[in-house]
């Protein structure tokens, strides 16, 4: 991965900073109620990376975890956020599948990634039009 692009990301208050090496292997827009609630929006943009791609460079002590067990899938996930500003940082499945989720809105660089899937599209709010996917 030494020749891969490095992306810099941080929470709203900049207490937590991290880098991502390389591009995500999957990008999904999730319409489940929990993702909408945690994002405060109509959906949550979720990019998936391998654990080895993440390096928390600042503020590990500000990262707080919440075990979200009230999911549509029935699987508990861990949602990590900044305890100072509340920014959503990471999502990890209960079982370690070798990846985590983070959100493109945290990345400082311009990115051209396009989602390649939607989750729980049947939960999409009526005013959200079709989302263009990279298929």
C-alpha cells in the first residue's frame, strides 16, 4: 500500500484525526432508521475499509463506542463517535470481518468516490430521489 493515496480525516472539533491509506473497497448509502438518526439526515454514506488502512493519529481518548443492538438486520454493531463534538466516526460489525466503516464527509481531501450500493432502500424517505450508483 505504499504507493496508495493517503486521505486525512477528522471529526468536527478536530480532537480525533485519522488517516486512511487507499480507497474504500465498498461504498454504500444506508437508509435504515438508525443510520438516519445518527446522521441527522435522510441517509448515511458509508465507506468500507480494511483495518490495516486506518491509522488514528490523534485523539484516541476521545473515541467513545455505542453498541447499537436495535438494528433492522438484528446484528449488533459498534458505532464510534467523538465524545467532544459527537461526530460519527466509525461503524464496526459485532463479529470482526476485517473491515470497518467510516464516512466520506470526514475526509479533508476532495474525493470522487460514488456509492456502488444502497442498503435498506425500502426505508428511503419519499422525497429522496433515486441515487446514482457506480455499478
